[in-house]
């Protein structure tokens, strides 16, 4: 598994989201300042609503840009030598015979990327699974609530 390639896939997906969000913020700003949206009465709020939307989209774009910076500077140590899981780890969990590979990242949990046809799910320390994965080594188990009660996940591999 090439962690740097997985990180690059995460950054590429975040960059795509940033581009989309920046265009949306720009379009909303243009709409807010458009002559066509000039208030026609004291209750006409079109331009103000567009301005609020543009502000929210600009904030989201700034958060995505910060995430990109965090991932680009993220250290990717080797965890295969029994070192406990930390940020930058690829953690393979097995649950009822099914394996899932997680990338333990600083933010953007829930983001799914693929490299060489293999899916990777980003999990952050702010999530219940991410908190439990920190400090685990191969052979450890984590337990999370599931549909039929508590589900045990076994850490199969760290990279």
C-alpha cells in the first residue's frame, strides 16, 4: 500500500471540492452585487440572502483549503513494525470476514477515495472509530455500536 498515493488522492479530491466551492462562492457574490437583485421594496431580501450564501460558501472553501494544507504536510510514518496507530496510518479492519481499509487523517472523515481500484475511507480522531483506532496495534479489537448491538472490529494490519 502506498500511503503517499492515498494521501495524494485525498488531496486531489479535496482540491476538486475546493474548486467547485470557490466557483459557487464567486457566483453567489456576483448574484448578491448584481443590479438585477436590487431591492424592490423593504421586504425584498434577494441580495442579502445571496450575500449570506456567498459568505457561507467562502468559509467552506477556506476550511477545505486548510484541510488540503494539513494533508500535504501530514507525516506518513511506517506503522508495520508494531508502532501504535496515529495520524497518517492505514488501518485494515476485519469485521465478520469483511476487510475495510481506513486512512487515519486529521480531518474530513467520511471521505472515500480509491487508489488502484482499492477503496480507502478517511476517518478522523474526532469520530468514535477514529478515537478508538488511535494507539491500536495489529491484533487489537475495537467495538462500535451496530444495528444488532455492539460490533467487534479486529485490527488486521497497520501501514
